[in-house]
């Protein structure tokens, strides 16, 4: 632990709370427009297809992946507070762009025509890129900052609480965003954009009262993003495998329930989130006790079992059990392998190592949603879930194989 943080005597969980607040704030903003900007604004108001409406949401993940390639090294050079500041600025810009997109079709200058439709769509898509860049700046900065605050012995705590605030923030943000959209029924996106921009500004102001920690001096040349990816490859491969199962359920659970005319979709998503958060809060301590790799492998097996339940138990109960197991399985995977990823080099490179590790889930979720959608369309739900299950459990083999490649994983002389 750095000298700046030596005065902290409270529990590791309490040490991460002041900084993880910013992760909660940005993910709350991410959740605000999720139920509005695609289905209601792009599809209903602007009249574009459901495919374009869906891409409005997924574009955020592309922005996040693009940002990961840049922010990691900048955190290591300039410190996490400096990059977090940019994350909050980008969050504010995203909110302002949502306001602009909402106003274009209703303005007296343009009105609703083909030109205004496409301009409004372009502005809405750019706003999604900005919030994706904000996410990459914020989550990576907060994790790196908290790793310094708690030290290597409690790295799982720093990483776990990022996930709790991420999914908790999105869930609450969606609910609040739906309520805000009802304030102006004819311009639903406007109050959402105003509130998002306001929160970004408030977060920026609050951050000014935080004392920055100094970047750790580098013992060699700055690490390239490609080298960081190579170092974390065994752990990123496992994360990517588990992200297939998570992304499949996250993307298709609503459609799965709808096509089968089942009730209780809200309960299924609620159980999914509850199991995820429960495991992160109450079970993540086992990572530091037993090591990240065995916990991660158990997580992948749990996700594979969840996919098998979806395949074999074709009813409402099966959907509920599958959602619960997916949430429980994926929950510990990220922190379990994340604690291993940050050990592949010194603490002065934590920023770029976390960024390189995180990009595995960003890219996988985008690709798997397209790939699994094609499987479902051509071969049905059973095949889609079966393939997802096989890919989940294959992460164990890929992780073990990649760890044997020289330069990948934790150096042998430090184990």
C-alpha cells in the first residue's frame, strides 16, 4: 500500500467505498437511457428498425472497448484521479448529446423529416460512444485507485465492489430513467439527458475534493497494450468464455420468455441480479483465501450448468433456475481472474493490466450477441444455449493452455 494510504485503518470494504461511489454514479447514468433511447426514441420516435435500435445500446460496449486501449497507460502515467476526471466529463457530454438528439425532431428549424431523423440518430449514437468512453475511464480508474487503497492482499475487494456498483447502478438507473421519461411524454429522452448531464457535473465537482494518489514510478519502459493483453491472456480467456454465458442470458432472456409466452420475466432478471450481487458481497472473500483460479473454474462450471438447465428444462422454472445460476457463476469470475491478472506485473502497471483484462468481456459481449442471435435464428434456442455452455466450460482448457505460453500469466519466478 502506498504512503498516501497508510493512514487508512478501517476495513478494506470501507476503504473502497469513497472511490467506488464514482463507479456507481457513472453506471447509474449508463442505465438511465437503456429503456428509452433504443426502443422508444430510435424505434418509435425516429421510426428506425429494431436492429438499429438494438445497435444503439450495443454501441456503448464498442466505445468501452476502444477506450480500454487508451486509458490504462494514462492511469499508470498520470494517476487514476486525472483519468477519472475525464470519465466524468465524457459522462456529462453524453448527457448533453442525449438532450440535443431529443430536441432535433421537435425543433422549429428542422421538424420531423428524413434529415432530422438521421441527424438525431447520429447524435444519439455518438452519445452512446461517449458514455462507453466514460465507462472505460471510470471503471478502470476506480479499480486501479482502490487497488492502491486496499493493497494486494485485498485486491478481490476492490474488483468485486466495482461489479456490485456497476450492475446495481444500471438496474436502478433503468427504473429512474423510465420514470423520468414520463415527465415529458412527447420528448421522453430530454429529461433523461438533463439528469445524466447534471450527475456528471456533480460528480466532477465532488471529485475535486478528493486527494489524488501519485503514480508509482515505472521500473522500465511503459507497457504497451498488446503486451498487457499477452500477460493477462490466460485470465482474459477464462473471462471471455464466461462472458459468453452472461452475454447470452443478458441479451436473450427477455426474448426467450416472450416467445414462450411465460410470465415472470421481471422476477427472472431480479433473481439474476440478486444472485450476482449476493455472491460479490458475501462470497468474494473466498478468492483471497483459496486463490483466483479455482474459484474462476468453479464459476465457469456453474455457468455451463446454467446453460444446460436452459436446454433441458424448457419451462418458466427452468428459466428462473438458469438465470440464478448464470448470475451466481459469472459474479465471481471477473474478480477471481482479475486478482490474477494484476499480479502479472508490478503495481505501477495495474491500470493497463486491468484495462487489457476488462476488454475481453467488452468484446466478447458484443460478438457473442451477434453470433448467438444467428444460432437462435437458424438452429433454435436449445442449440444456442448448448453452444454457450460448451464455450463457458472450454474457458478452463484455454486458460490452462495459455498459461503455459512464455510471457503469459504470472511469471514463474514470482509464483
